[in-house]
């Protein structure tokens, strides 16, 4: 392992330069205008894998953005680790809130990152984190210290729901055969407190359209007599919660697994300061389901949020209009054993039932994914645990996360393999927001830790 870490040390600044080059490619999967940038990013990763020493490197087309594949099989009898990550990023807007160009990375220190952080869209989610794996592989491979086989599958549609990855995995089961999947697309508590993410929430995403009159009306001539779809939508949305902030959709909680009091007590031992949380968000109180802590509300309990609501006149000044239509985008975060399609169906049925006379509603299901849990007695977990303990000097805390990576439960179904979620980002990295950044400490810590994961995993699998 000395050779690998020595190689890392010597090549540190090149590693960073290469990441910055990747960050300059605006690979926004949601925006068709960036289709060519998606290809540029994919081919950049292909070349990176090639020069790191991977074989069978290929940019593989899908019906959406392509998947980059590469592998290094040193001995078919040894275990195989599959690395998953994504090269697509969220749209950078609102652009005016960025202090520098989202696709022209700059390095600046912050309170949490006195050694500097890279400011760019995708720096933490997920280009920077995914790239750590390519560099760790390069280091192990070039120094002859790669202890097992490795496969890379880097996709370009994670931020838009990975619609084509399921069929791709299904069609390439053989190529993707592996013993464990390792993913760095989650976070740690702070740079002194490592975490292994042992759970993800699922997601059910719907859009609703409420239609009132067949055209926009004069709000004076018709106001008071015709249902206003914005007023109605607001009422319907408000009715989705009761006074305990429980979601009122019938059957919504039916499949939710109850977490034992012992496990709840354990998870609430994780460091969390409500005061710091409130101060960070500049809010005077938290708000959520009665009877649960903030940590629980964002991990073991489901949630429902409007992501956007619009309709009518939103321009300068006043326009007296009773609009014809109102819309909302709504995400529901799910926990084991809820199912994304079933929840979307329950939502739709309920929304139709509560529709008052005078309007019509249309509910469309946009995308979804299932919740995920990782058992802590698995070899993958143990290897991640030892690796982080080794490089942080402190064992990681197993924690569930409120976020979703729909492809992780899908891999479990299609490939029959669990994923170990060993990310190095911080909640304060502002992923999906303006001024996203990733600490240099975190980038290098990841590159240092991953080879230990490979080493410990190979050792555990030999026994
Ligand atoms: N990497 C994130 C998910 C994440 C971040 C999980 C931090 C845990 C900790 C991922 O790229 C993401 O943003 N997922 C989306 C879901 C997707 C279907 C758009 C999400 O959670 O909103
Ligand atoms: Mn991500
Ligand atoms: Mn993301």
C-alpha cells in the first residue's frame, strides 16, 4: 500500500488538474442543449480510464445519454468490485447567485475547508467523487497493488432519474457481474467524522395540473363565481398534511417499516446540533411529523414536498386575471417498504378524490426510485468501515441519508448485489445549489481511502 499512497502523493497536482478539466465540461443531463457536452464528458472519462490502465473501455450508447464502461480483470478467481458514479450534473441556475462561473472551477478556502474547496457544478455531486475512484484505481494499477478485479460503470442520467440504466444493467448482466458495488455519491458529517451511508430514501415524483375555466378570465368580472385553480391547488396541497404534519393520503404509511426504539436511540446518538441547524438555515424552528427528531424525519420517515408551484400572472406589477390553470411538481421521499409506483398511484387517487367541483385535475408520474438499506454485517460494509477508520483515524458512523440514488436498489434487484455507499462530501457542499463545492481535503481523502477499501475487501473475501 505504500507504493499506492506514494504514487498518489507524487501525482496530487495532476489529479486535481484533470478533475478541473472534467468540471469545465457542462454536462447537464436535463438540458438537451448540452447533449454534445454529455458526449465530451463521457469521452473524457473514457480516456481517463484508458490511461489509468482499464481494458474494454467503451462509451456505450443508451436511448438517453451514454454510459462509460471499463474494467481490469487481473484474475477471474478474485473478487470483483464494481464502481458506479455519474458524470452528469444538475442545471447550474440560478446563475446570478454563483460567485464564479459554475463551469470554470476556482479554488477558495471556506470555514469548513480551510485547505481550499473547488467551486464548480458537479464538484461534489458527483464528478469530484467519481473521479477519486479513477485516480485510486490508477494508483493501485500503476504500482501493481490492485488486489482484485474492478469494473467501472459511470452513467450520465443520474440527475434525471437513470431511466435507461435499469434496462442497460438487465441487458449487460454478464459484463456487470461483480461481488460488491462501491459508490461515492453521499457524504460524511464533517472532515473529522466519517460516515458510511447505510440507507437511502426512495422517491416518487409527480406533477399535477389543475384546470378551471377554459381560458384566463377577468378577475373582476368572474372573480367570486368561478373556481380559481391556484386557490384550489393551494387548498388541496394544504390538505395533504394534518395537524401533526402527517401525510393524509390514505394508505401512505401502510407499508412503512417501523424502526425499533433501540435503533432509533442508536441513530439519534449521531452528532447533530439543532441550534447549528437552525442557524445555518436561518429559520427559527424546524417543522415536521410530530413524534420524530429532525434526523429521523429526514431518514426513517417519508416526506412530501412541493418542488415548484406555478400558474397565472407572475410578471412585473399587477395583472387582474383569474387563471385557467395551476401546476405543481411534488416529490415524495419514501422509506422501506414503500414502493414508488404504488405511492404515486395512492397520491393520484387521493388527489382526484379531493378535487372540488369546478376544476379538473391531471396527475402525471414523472419518475421514481425505491428506498435502500445496507446491512452492516456484510463484507462490503466491513471493508468500508476499516478503510475509513484507517485513513480518518476514527471509525465511521453508519447513518441513513434522506437523499435518493434510485439505481442502487435497482442494482440489487437486477444484479443481486449490494452497494456500499462510501461518500466524502459534506452537507454544506451546496450540491444542486449555487456555489457547489468540494473540499480538496475530501478529494484527496477519498483517493487515499478507496485503495484501503479494495485491500480490506479482498482480504475479507479470501477468508
Ligand atoms: N448524490 C445525490 C443523492 C445524495 C446526496 C444521497 C447526498 C445522499 C447524500 C444524487 O445525485 C441525487 O441528487 N439524487 C436525486 C434523485 C434523482 C432521481 C434526481 C435526489 O436525491 O434528489
Ligand atoms: Mn449524485
Ligand atoms: Mn444529485
